[in-house]
């Protein structure tokens, strides 16, 4: 009870693009887990390259064994999931190379995963890659970018306002 009472309320956080490409609204992602926001609020990117970088300063909290997804906790405690493509877990890591491990500290632009974009286009349901806040609350707010084309590690894609 006291932990929640004295908990510091985090302030807004700017999240930059982890992947270069075209911004896609989460509601337009062809997978209900993401489009219906079951995993959380965010957006997606249709990648133009096979390089994923850290969108924030924080710590790696999860690297899927197949390297198709990475979880990061920001310094303020916001948890982000970067999911490369849709139904890529079935590729069993083929075409993915991880550059981080759980508990690694990362800064904006640090390499997380490299992937073979052509292989993902060929073998996965889609290359669209969601980026979602997985520990958000119902009254949190996200302000999306006006940008349509984004550069990994540089272009802000959304600002997260925790409650």
C-alpha cells in the first residue's frame, strides 16, 4: 500500500523509431492481437531496412529466443515491446541476429536486432512491426507523430504520457 502511495509518477517519454520505414496505425496492423491493442497502445512501422535499434535509454528485459521480438524497460519504468513482423516466431530465428541480451543497458540508437528483410517478406505473414507500451494503464495517453516516414534512432514516433 505504501509503495504505491509514495511511488514517483513518471513524466512523459518520447519514443523514437526503432526501425526505419513508414508509420502504420496500430489499428491497421493485420493481426488482432496488435490492432485491437491487446498487447498495449503504440504504432507499427513497415520497415525499409533490416536494422532494429533502441528507441529509448533503458534496459533489455526480454529477448525472444527466436530474436523476432525484444522488450525494453525505460529508465522511467515504461515497458516497450518491439515485434519484428507478424507471425515471425514460426521462422524459428532464421534470418534474425540478436545484438543484446537480457539486462544489457542500451541508449537511443544502439543496435538490438538485425534481420533479413527479404526473408521476412517471403516467410512471414507481414513485415509490419508493432511497437507497443506493454505496461500502460487505461488512463495513460499516447500522442502519435505526424511523420509518415521515420528514421531508426532519430525520428520521434510517439510521446507516452503515463497517468
